[in-house]
């Protein structure tokens, strides 16, 4: 697991290291400069032309320290210190004094020269206002160099990208590589900031872990190796009932695809048994394509007794994929929500019905806390939350947490970067797998399926986070094989099978 922090949380970490642990700020600055140096060292030579754009704060101090490290290796860098030098931070002032003692020139304006590499140290993670004036000119100069072929390296975060939201503060540097210090920041991974960071690498600069005894940070993310410790081991003595009985309520007339995609994924993700409730028109196709599933196909209207028996049989209910929003769908959702205790994953039309019908909202509010996972895309989310898209986009994590607490549900907010929020104030999960090729019909059905299968054996929030991670990782595997333009949701489902096969093999190898 990796922590992902906000600018405020990073400041607290810095102050804890400096004041409580006694690590001098200059030591942290030196470690930061060494981290950047280690990333660019492979590209360095005596003939390389480098420019460093430094501000007057500690991010600028990192750049001045980097210039000295380069000079020690016989590499000259043109240094441009931008801003009011009367307001230098103490550490930046100390670095400037060292450079002067060494006879290294520092300029106040950029030159009209050509550079192989440009390093952005104008602002760090604390920037909250829009960039204007001489700073805007510097940002545009850096980007101009980048457009002409210079490698642009950002120290900690590209200047102009909000560290908390990824928003662009007026204008921003577009980097090829970002060297993040100690922790990744939310702005590295949220759009549009993610597009400007290029490849982001995180370097430990020696700040002690300050979250073990204190408040957790706002976000966390999984790495591939984390999944080995999260996915449950399959019991060698188990049977099909051991691994979860999943009831899938999906598909309406002429909408069999959603039920098939979700159903196949449920079984491929490790569930032991699957029963599908769907419209009669879908019966033959589902039985032909998914003979492993049991099926109750209703004609004109679902029989309430048969639906209740199916609900009682199930360990987990997955509902909403392609069910439409007609009377039958509403009746099915009423029966699912009124029982109030089964683990449930609700997607697509199920969410639209909840947003539309006050009676369903009331039942959801009475449901046992945390036992329902909602998986809305942005359009479905704003209908549930009753807010505008612009409002949602201002701070998705805030509104996800707010609605999760209000409804008592886990919410996986599907987006270019999917976030998962819990009703009990835990850290928000920020997913870093997946790609734009997954923006294809049926991808959400696959996600609902993998989360549903995992919900039979994992705690709800963990099932949602792990499901989102695996779904994105399978999407990355599918994109590599099929290409982003040509991949289908069924390709993602197929790669999930391969991914879990590899995970099982790796687990057995370790044993």
C-alpha cells in the first residue's frame, strides 16, 4: 500500500521531521536534490545543456542544490532564480549563498538559448493561487523549451498543478518526468494534472513515517504486490458453496449482454455459484453462452416469492446491469433493498432507480451500514448526490465521502481515475491502474462482476478497492494485447481470468 497525500499533509510530515525528529531542513533539501540527480544521471554528459528554473521557496532551494551537484560532476547549468529575492525562504537563501561562495552564477531572467534539459523548481506542492506575471512567463518559457525537444523535469510536482486536486492554476508546466518527494500527491494522479506530470517516480528523502501513530492521510493506493496479501487463499477442502453464492439481477428485454458480461466475470473472479434473474427473452442466449449459471427468467412480471427465495439463497447480490428502469426493475430493486442485510453491489440502472425513487432511497438509508457497494459513473453519481457535474468535478473525493457517509454505503466512483470512499471515514482509495481503452460499453458490467465475486470473501471496502484495482490491471493487459482503440469489455473479463491465474501461481510458488 502506498500513501498519497495532500499539500497540507505533506507540510505536517515536513514539520514533524524537522521539529519533532530534529532532521534539519537543509538535509531534506539535499536528499531531494540527490533524488532528482539520480533520476537524470543517465542522461548527463559534459556537453549537455541544462537550465534550472528556481523559485524563491524551498522548491527553488532544491533546484539550487541540484545545480551544485551538477557542478561537482563538471556539468554547468544555467540557473534562473525567478521572484523577489528579498523573500527567499531560509533554506533557499542558504543554498544561494553556497552557490555564490563557489562562484556559480545565478541569473534573474531566462536566456534565449537552447537546452537539452530543463528542470522546473518554481513552485512546490504549496501553490494555491493562479500563476501570473513573471512566473507565468517562466512557465511558458519552460513549455516552449519542451515543445522544441528539451526534456522537462519537474521537482515534486509541475509548477501550476494543484497538489490536492490536479487542477491547473492558470497555467502549468508540462513535464516528461516528475520526481515526487517522499509521497505521491493527489495532483500527480488526478486529471488534468496527471497528463502534465509525465512519468511520476516517488523518492524517499528520509522523512520518518508520521502516519503510524497519527491521523492517516487522505488517500492510499495499491501496488501489484499488495494484492497477494489481500486476495483470500482458496481452501483446498472447499466446495462450490464455500466460494460464494452470487445472485445477479441483470438484463431486461433485448439487454442480455450486460447479464452475460457481468455473470462470466463473477465466475471468472472466483465465485462458486451464480444464479441470474433476468427477462425471459434472455434465457436461451444466457443458457447457451453461460451454462454454468442457474437462471430464473420471468415472463411479464417477476414472481415475488421466487425472487425472495433467490435472495435468501445468495451470499451476495449484484444488481442493476441492464435491468432498465421500468416497473419490473423497480419491483426487483424494492425487494433487494427491503431485506436490508445481504451484501450487495448496485450498478447502472439500479443506481438510476435509486436516484429517481424516494422509496428506494429510504430503503437504502435503512440498509445495514457498509453492506452495499454503489458503483456510479459521474453521470449516475450526480443524480444520486443531487449536484451539478461542475460541482462534482471541483472535488470528487469530497462528494464521494459525503454521499458514502449519508447513505452508509461504500461508493466506487468510476472515472478516468476511480476513487473508492467508505462510510466510516477511512482513507479514500485512489486507483492507479487502467487506461482510456476501458471507456467502452460493458466495462462497468465487468467491474460490478469482479467486485461482486470478491464481496463473498473480503470486507466490503476492501472488496471494492481490490476489484477496482484488478479491473484496471486487467484493462491494462487487454490494452497491451488488443490496443486501446480495439479492446472490448469481454477482453477485460478474459484478462481477469489470466491475471488471477498468475496470482494463484505466484502464491503457490511462494508457499
